[in-house]
């Protein structure tokens, strides 16, 4: 049986509280976490970048604060998260350190994935961490999130992170080994579904309730997460995570369901740039820059001859040649004011002109798609 993670460049792994924390004792399942970290180290030795999305802070914190069993009030959940996150981060840091890997804690709210500038900052930070060889450990920022703005569960947070990072695999480690035609705990005739290529109304019905976006937990949230990630070109693997070395188990053929995306992360992103985002400005470039873009290179400030519009970093721009013909669309690495200062300048001059070290490119090739013929 082939390795389901073979060929992956970036894998996001979502870990739930029930896997990390012993429900009866409220203590960390250290042997399990050690085995997960060893799995991550094995992937990294193969050149795969890994990001973890980990629950567990509230479950750990409520025991530390000696809160009574039962549902917590919002403020108690936030207090538990504050206390538990310290222990959770410490555990990851210690276990990865024994494998000579740096763990980095990142706390996100939904606004960090929806508000453009915060999204870009979060993506840049996470991208830098994985490029430097660290493993980001992400959790929802439960200490400040309120009931109205929460992701609701880390399945969807994992999908948002996978989309943000351009991951090609999202692994949802769960208490079930995949999607079934019905709830196998109640229906003895329920059968396992090994592969899903499209989430149809029939597939949605198998979750047992609506996946309108308001459901929380269970199969509902996993199908919502799968929809988000598949739309971004990311395959989603739903598998049972309770066993030791859960990623190794999946790679060795343990039962799972794979939700296959119909495109790649790169194609999905460029399609989004080309057709979904509304351009906020335009750049007019010279003949040399036109040739460079057609050769698959980035757009450097040196090739820019005119800037139109008022835009911020991360906004979509139209790129035109001197005759006004559209050549490409892409995401700006600088706002309009800074772009005007560095237009026509060499990359080595940027820091002296702006007073800070920004990107070498006005639009990086990964954030650019050719849309016209030009010259």
C-alpha cells in the first residue's frame, strides 16, 4: 500500500484535545505526544515541512485551576486556556528539543485569517518558521476569543491554516477512522468510505446534521474543514489518532478517508488571484519586466514605470505593459506610497530608500498569474 503522505511538501496536522489529554485525569498523554513528535521528526528528515494545529490548553488548564467537571462558562474557558497554554507549549518545546527541533507557539483568532494585513503577517511568520526548520504549534487564541468570533473547533482552524500556507495535505487526527455512510456507533450497516472527491449533499447528510457553518465538533466540522481545504487545493486525510505513532500508522496503511482536491494549492491560489480578488491598483512595466514575467520570474521594482491607485500591501494589482495591455495580476508586497518611492529602483536600494528591509520583489512570482498576451 502506498504512503498517503508521499510527495507532500507541507503537511498540516490537527490534534484534538481528546488525543492529547487523558479525560479522566486531565493530564497530558506524554507517551502519545512523544510518538507524534517522533513522527513529525521523521517527516522533516524526508524534507517535508510540518505545521501542528493543537488543542488541549483548556483541558489542561481547567485541571490546574481546579475547576469543577461540566461545561465551562466563557470566562472560565479563557482562564483555563491561559493557564493550560503554558503547559502545552512547554511540553511540545521539551519533546521536540530532544529531537533537535525547535517548536514555536502561534496563537490565532479568526480575524488573523480573514483580515488581509493580519493574514499576510500570520502567513509570513509561519512561512519563515518552517523555512528555518521550526515546527509551528498553532492553537486558537482562546484567551481573547469570544463565542461570536471563535473558529468553533480546530478542524476548521486547521483548514484555514492549510489554505493560508498552501499545504498539500491536512491530516485530521480524530477518534474515528474516517467517514461512514452513517454513524457506525448506532447503525450496524454503516460502511466506511475510503475516498471522497466531491462533498455532495449526500456526503453532507452522512454527518448527521447541517454543515451550514454553524455546527460545532464531530463529523460536521470535519466536512466543513474538508470543504475549505479542498477549495485551496489541499487533500484532507481523516484518520483515527489514538494509537501511538499515528502518522506512521496512516503511512503504513491504517484505515482512513481521503478527501481529494481537484487542483493543486498553487493553481487554486492563482485562480483566486486572477478571478476572485478585485484589483485595487495597476502597475505599468517596461519591456524587460514583461519578458521576465513571461519567463516565470517575479516583478522587481526596477521594471515599474507607473503606479496607479491607492492600495495596501497584499491587495490585488493589475500589471500592464506600456501600451496599456494587461499582462498579469498579482498581490502587492508594498503599499502604493512605498511602491512609488522604489519604482524604477534596484533591489539593493530599497532599504536605504524606505528605511526598512522589505521584500526584494514588488510582486513575487508565487503571488502572480499571467492573464494577457502583452507585447
